[in-house]
């Protein structure tokens, strides 16, 4: 009875410990977060997608170019931002992938740029009525004349880690 129940358990525990010690550097590689400081969010364009003259609501489509020069693939579950036009607050936008499984979210592959599209509806208020009227009256020229600015944050994720990344960009 060389292999009693106690010895089988002992050999199993020793085997698991040995495998853990051998593969620990590889496990740490997958658990460590990507370098979020290297991941860069840039506002690449702002386009008018829908214009309602009755309510003065304007739907814009923002495109964010996300570049990842790091060595790890990452993704995002949520991007939140505030949109400013000519230094006037226009609205708050959220781009959420939280209900999508990790493998279906936009991938930020190493050395590549991914474009995220986010719609935002501008509603008239006392602070932004000048910009909304400017867009309604001459939408094709005025959208290029406005200085667009976004301040926001994104949840950057990789295998087991979620890290907050703040960004600010001007177009």
C-alpha cells in the first residue's frame, strides 16, 4: 500500500505547488495591468448625424481614436466624457460596453489604433444656445469652426484587472 489516500493528497499538493512556482512568472504577466498611461484617447472628428429644427436638438457623432503602443491587448467597458464647444459645456456622453462579454468589446491591440463612435444629443440651454444656433444655421461650415474639447475617463480592462484612465483632448 505505497499509495495510500494521504500520500495521494500529499503528492497532489506538492504537484500543484511545483506547477504554481514554475508558471508564476507567466501568471503574473497575465494578471498585471496594461500600461494605461501609454493608451491614448484622441478626439478625431465630430459630425452632425441628426438635426431637429422643431426642438433644436442636435445629435452629434464623436469618433475617438484609441492607440495602444503597449505590449498588451486591452479593452474598455465604459467611456464617460464631457463635451465642450468653444469652451462652453454642451453635454455629458457615455459609451458603455458593460453588458457585452469581454471578448465582444472593442479591442485595443498592441501597436494599433481603434476607433470608437459615440453619439451624443445636444439639448439647448442658456449656456450652449449660441453654439446650437450656429450649428443649425450653417451646419457644414460651423462644425469645423468650433473648437471641440472632451474631458473624460475610461475603464481599461485586461484579463483580471480594471484600471481607470483619464483623458483630455482638443479638436
